[in-house]
């Protein structure tokens, strides 16, 4: 078993900050969707975040790739990590609650484990991971509502769309590891958002009509938040936490996001969730902690250190 890095106080604080930023992004996206269509919302998200990250690349004087194959990889990464999941989730949020969207989004880690095992020999699914994945799947099914599998409606379709978006995220992680592993993360993120913007901007223009900047203040502020802070800024923070904490510890951010989104959705939009959603998140969270392995290690140490009862 690979040992986990010990998290410093700074790593913990930045990991929680990342969870807070991403958790609030679900609300900001939903607010923007009150005025703009889903494709337009993701065009704004990728376009403005792209320029913010290229500004960072320029300020850091990082080399920009010239190989056409790298730019082709950027395009593939942008489609898998931005165009497909952002589009599916934005459309899904029109029909389900913000908090439920964030819960289903947490399945990204579950599908990520499966995708890595399918494509990489060093990422095989152990018995522990298998149990965690199974619990995660059951948690997703519970959050959707087992009764909804009998009567499929628009709400059910929206939830399936969001889960499909998490599958795309998982495939994107495989794509990135295979094709973009040797690049500086700032360059990889800027290139990915460039690839996605090449698709989202003309697609939104064709489907939704000309992209207008004459928007309500709430919409502008929401776009600014989810594009600049929750996309460009969060990518930079993500790689910073990854360097400090490691990929195993970084998965813990998945457990921070849904509570933030649920609370904000309840306060700002008066959303209420079916109890199934909370039970599903609990099962999903349990599955993720089993995959992580940290709790099992602590319990095992506790049983070893516990003194044996006297006869």
C-alpha cells in the first residue's frame, strides 16, 4: 500500500480553501443560468479563465509549446475536462438542485479510480478500492433515488447527465497523464482551456446566438467568480495543493465541496434536498475514505496498540 503524505497545517488550510471555492461555484453557475443558456455559460467560463491563465504563464515566463501534437492534446483535454462535463452539468443544474449536483459530482473520484485501473498497469483495483468503488456506486444510485430508475423523467435525465460529466472528468485525468504529463501545470491548464474555448465559443454562438456582455450585475459577478476564481484560480491552487499533499490526500477535497454547495443552495435559493441525497452522499463519502485508506490504517494501528484484556 502506498503511504499517504502527512498533511501540514498549510496544506489542510489550502485544501479546505479549494473545497470552499469549488463548492461555491455550483451556486454561481446556477445564478448565471437564470439569464444565460448553458453553452453560453461554459463559453464564458473557459474563455475568461483561458486569458487569466495565459497571463500567469506570461508573468512566470514559462515556455509555450510549439509542437502541434501538444496542441492536439490540449484540444482533447479541453473537450474531456471542460466542454463535455461543464456542458452536461450546466444543463443538469437547470433541472435539479445545486446541492444534488455537487453530490453527484463527487462521483468523479470513483470513476477516476476505475478509469486509471483500465488504462494504467500501476493503478490496479485492489480489494479495498473495489469495496470503496462499490459503495460509491451505491451512494450515487441512492442520491439519484432508487425509485427514479423505475420512472425516468427530465429530472432523472439531468442527474444521469451530471454523472456522465463525472465519467468525462475521469477520462480526462487519463488523457492528461498520458499526453500532458511532462508540461508545467500552468501551461497545461492554459492550453486545455484554449482547446476548450476553441470549441465552446463558436458552439455557443451557433446554438444560443451572439454572446452578449450586456448582462445583469448578478450574472456578471457569477461569471467572474466561476471563470476567474473557481476555474483559473482553482486550477493554480489545485496544483499547489497537489504538490504539497499528493494525489491521495487531494481526493479529500471531494468531501468538502457538497456541504458547501448544499448550504449555499439552501440559503440563497431556498433549495431542499430529499433525504436520499444525504444518505447517498454519506455512502459515497464512506467509499471515498475506504479508497483513500487513511481511516483503515488508523483503525488498524489502534487495534494493534490497544492493550489486551487481562484474564
